[in-house]
């Protein structure tokens, strides 16, 4: 892996209050730096409130950094959300949901959009019968496959996956992880894989970032981090996962 798809350099970011509290900024990210390479699955772990989701928002342009730079070497990075129920329109069919990014993009006519939707459904393991179904008519695993398909439909080179399997049972987790890894191998996609489950991170990720208090306190290959952690916080996380 030599081609860089994302470069984060010395990023700090904060949230501001509203009304009279607007001037009171709370800094969430502190001097964060890392690289992500083509075809790599980079894990991001840390306890709740450590800044993982805030970092994802900064990377996707949903929250501007106060200082530092985020450089993308690819177009249209996408996101896979944890909450499939909240991220899928409950009033629209699977076919409509998958086609919506292409309608917004405006590059393809209707027949080509439908062709691409059906191709993505096949690629993520959704049976053709799901095309006309609503999200509530699908299983949890199928809904997550729709979310993955929505992220894939514009053929991104970078996907941010925010706790993509935490709401699934163990059997379905394994299937979704296998799908994510297969798509990486087939399409050369890079992932920033956010998770609180270190066992999942060890199974699927190449390298890992450990975040604590809005800072990257340790990073390295998963084997090095899990076998020879350098920081007390990393050791605490590993101990809690046993």
C-alpha cells in the first residue's frame, strides 16, 4: 500500500454553544495527524466521547477544523452509518434509496441508474426481491447491506464506516465484515473503520489508531498494537475487551 487517499495533519476541532453560550467553544480534537492508504482498512478505536465521530465529521467535511488540514486524494468519500433505521428513508423502497445519490449526482439517465442499482444490489448480496421493499420489511443485516450499497453507488475510493456492525448479532456481523473486506479486495476501497469492539478491529483492520481525549495516543499495525501496546490506555482497552 503506497498510494495515499487521505492525509490528516495537526487537526483540532471544537463545537460551539448556541445563543449566549456561542462564544464558549469546547475543543474535541487536539492535533490529530495520520494517513490512510489505498486498499487499507484503518481502525479507529477509543471509548465513547473520545472524539471518533467528530473526527469522521471533519474528514467528511461536515465540521470544519479550527486548525490543521484534511487532504483528500480521491473524490466523493462516503459514509456507512451505525443506525440503519435512522439513515434509511422509511417511506421509500430500497430501489429508490439506492438510486437517490445518482439522481442527485445528475450524470446518468433513468435506465442507467436502474442498471447501476441492480448491479450494486447483487454486489452487496441483496436479492432482487428487495428492490421494491421498504426498510422495515428487511432484516437488520439486509438494511446494513442497503447502507453499504448507498455508500458504494457513486464508486468512492474512501468510505468512513462508523460502528457498521455494532447493532447486529454475531452471525450477521461476520457476514457484513466479510462483505466489507471482499469489497476492499475487489474494488480497492479504503476504509476508516470506527469501532468500540477491539475484537472486530483485530479481525478486519490492517492498522489501528487509538484515540483518547481527542488525541491519537497510539497507532500501528493491529498485530503490534494488540501484542505489544505502548500506552497504558491501549492496554486498558485491550484488557476490557478480553
